[in-house]
C-alpha cells in the first residue's frame, strides 16, 4: 500500500479536543473541555474590525511580518507592562494565532537530534511542533497534587543536545503560575547551559489572587535568549480571529520570521487593526477581565468541591484541574472523560493526554471556566444529578 502520512505524524491524526468536542455535540453535553469563551470580547474592538473591512483596510495582504501599527502596539505593550524594550521593525512578528508563533519558533530554532525540554502536562501542539521540527521531546513532570516545577528534575534532564526550553506560564492545563523564584531557577539553568527559551505567555493577563505573571525575559540575562509568544484571542476573547505574535531579540525573531512567512504568509488584516487598538486599552480593561474570570473560576471551583472533587487552586489561565472526584469507578481520567458526556452531559479534558510519564495526569481532569455563570451552574447541576 502506498505510504501517506509520515510515521512521526501518525499520533496526531486525532486530538483529545476534537474527540471531546465531537462527543459534546453528539450528546448535547455542556462543553467545559475546549478553552474558548462563550461571549465576545470588547464591543469597541469589534467595531474597529468592522470599520477596517468597510473601509478596505486589511482586506488585501497586510505586510508580511504584520501591520506596522500592530507591531508598534505589541512593542509598546511589552514596555508598558514589563519594561521590555523592543524595536517593532526587527523584534516583533505577527502570526496566525499564538499556535503559529510556537510552531514557527520550533521549526526555525530546532533540528534533528536537538532536544526540547517541556514541562508535563504540556499543551498538545507542543508535541506536534517538536516532532515537525524533528527534534526530541524531553518531558519534565509537574507532579500532582501541586503541579509545581521540579528544578532538580529539570537540571537532570539537560544534556549536551538540549537546545530549547519550552516554558508556559500561566500554565495550561494546570492553571499554575510560576513564581519569581521558580522562574529565576529556570533562568539560571538556561543561562548556564546556553539554552533558548520559548515562552508561551498566551494567558499573560489571566492571573489571580496575588499570583502575577512574570515574563522570564524580564529576568537578568534572559531577554537575549527568549522568544515570547502572545495571544490576542486569549487577552481579548476573540479566539476565532487567530491573531498572535512573537517578540524577542532581533536574531531569534529573524529566524522565526524566516519560517513563518512560508506558512500562512499573512492573515487577519482587518483584525490586526482592531488588536492594535486592544493592546492600547487602559489598565482597567485588563483588571476587569481578570476579575470577571476569577468570579467564574470561583463558581466552578466551589461547585466541584461541593460535589466531592479535589481541586488545585487555579492561579491563572481559565482552566481548573481536579482529581476524579466522586467518580471512583473509572480506572483513569481518560476513561471517565469519555463516559462523562453520556453519564452526566458534561465534557472535561483528561490530563493524561498531555503526559509522557505515568502518575502525572492519570487521575486529573481539566475544566474550562471561561463560560457564562449560568452555563457553569448547569454543568454543576448535571454532575450533581449524575
């Protein structure tokens, strides 16, 4: 038989998100699996996109590395919130979502026989991108129940082939936000071993309760070795627009640009005008956004705990991690997640789908609380009846 898909891509024919969303549709379940809001972001941002389309701005190809005004807004944003100085002409590239920024970076910076360190559980596109680049994934577990980074384990995982560390904080799927002390220890290892850091900071504005997001690029010696990824979809609740970016030192962004322009070339012209405006919105927007999601988090956390689940405090993102709660008649999280839509009419994501090591995500579920309060309460009612 003629070979079609190359073997290293065979594991990615389907994804747990596709499987669970299909189950949600088939069963009419409340989908707390896939992480997208069920309400739109700010009206004024939508109006700018509408006006751009009506005025013919961005309806044709925008500049290959992103609209200049958006690149300037990204550079201004990094300076405003984090004190990072970037040249928008050379140190920023606009991408088709954060996912393209991540994949372009992996393809540009890694090659066959290189090793990429990633904390586990990892977001599924990390595994795909590492395999696309022909590098080798080396997972360092965030062990339950706290899911904090183990610096000794990270140190032990570094070899003379380690090229890059893929760091995600606020962390999807666990909801953990790495502390300054944890980040400093990671930075020390990156500097000692001359590692590139790919920092996925898609949830940078979604942190709660005194757990502020600290970009690793702000630590001494890290700006020159870090590619930072951002997401308009996560910061403004327009996930379907697929506007993201990467920023960092000129040499690393030059590499990312070289690959990215041959993937999507360009995308989202009118939306780029709108997101440039969004990044310049006052601090009150970002604070209100966080507070609203924190309230939704509390609804789901309290409700699940009342039902008998043990929940890890969500310090950031819009995800909550729990054990299997009262559903002790299942061998692991995957088995429960596959049956929960039928049994309870609710969808969650099993963390073991993002793990290489046994015992990390086998008994853990990820719940998305970026849904309207009435949707969260309906899910809790269904789980209670089940």
